[in-house]
C-alpha cells in the first residue's frame, strides 16, 4: 500500500530531489547498513549484479558500522551517493528515532541524498523513525515490511523448526509473511531509480497464514512433522530472558496478535510490477537446501 495522502507540494519537492539523485554518478558507492543481515546481504548481491559499487557496513565487515558508535558513521558514508538504512534491533525500540534522525542529518550534511529506510508495518515507533529520517531533507523511500519468511530459516525460529516444534505467543492470529528476496528487490530498485523517491511501500506476501498454517506448510516441504504450540506471552518472555535475548522481542508479537497487519497489501506489485513470493514456494526452495534437516 502506498502513501496515498501525499500532497502535490510533497511530490514536487521530491521530484526535484529525484532528478538530482537519478543523475548522481554510478561510480559513487552505495552504503548498505546491516550488510550481513537477512535483507542487507540480499541488497548487496542485487546492487553488485547491477554493476553498482557497494560499501557493506556492519559490526563485522571491513567497513565497520555500529549504531551506538557514531564515530563509525563518517568512514561508512564517505563519498557515498545513497544508503540503505536498517536499524538494529528494531525501530520500535527506545532510542531508534533519535539515532535514525541523527544519522540521516549526518548523511545529508556529507552529500548523501538518497536514503532508503527499512521500516516496520504497523509499528508506531517505526513511523516516528520514518519522520525523523524525512526531516533531514533527504531523498527518501520507506519500505514497510511485516514478518519475514526467512525468520523460520535464518534466525529466530530456525532452531525450533529443526527440532519440530514452534512454541510461540501468537494464538490463532494470522500474518501475511513476506519474503526477504522481495524486500531486497524493492530496496535495490529504490536505491537506483529516482522514480521511487518520496514513496512509502507497504510489503506483504500474497495471503494470510496462521502459525498452524505455517507448521503445515513446513511439514509438507520438509517431509517431517512440525507442530505449532501456542504459549503465553509471559512464558515466552521468560524463555527469552533465560536465553539471554532482549525481552522486548516478545512485544513484537503484538504486531501479529492484535491483528493490525492481518491484511494483504500490494507494495511489491506497486514497486516492481509483479506479485510477491508465496510461503509455499519459499518453503519448498528452502527445504531443498537442507537447512531444516533435523
């Protein structure tokens, strides 16, 4: 879903910015923050495939980027024409709005015009960070996504899928899980094509799934029995604490449980002119890699 309430003056402002960005030299590097993450590494791959120079920024890459250490920002941005902005751990966490706002202003002051922000669909805190980024005067695109398919294969839920039991505090709620490849395709387009300037794209997959549905899809793809066990929010928070993970991660499940994102949106089609990947296709392709083998 696009931001359909843009005013004409807003569009006029960004048309000028888009024109300037579209003519920026293709030899200038594009900074990808979180370049080792689920979307970041995919964006890096796509930009390189387009022949664009990429500067991969993270805690562990050659170009070190740490949100809490503003001393790392200068080298990461030096000479860059654009940046993909992902915030860890999440834009809904305290301090995110302030950090994103400072970074955007810092980038614009050093000549970086185009900023593409990965945001959270339905997150009030994320919207505050979006506004802070826009206030810098940059040439912006916002990409709002809900929960990723790849959460089941690359991070949070990989271990539970391998063990055969997903114990999560989501009840019978539904979510239109979105594929990280679709997100990366939209982001790469926004970083390299000025026509996406001043746009907010809301991304989802093509259908709503409960965790019961997810467990059935994963079972069919792997040939194993994977079950979903609903648990209470308090129990899940205690499990996070025991595992040494931030308890605030439990709050992110509210985005599923309260139904705010229980609808399919069409940002992938609007940005790219095609439909998003379905969870079944993701599950089949991922199972073939062996990552879910017990």
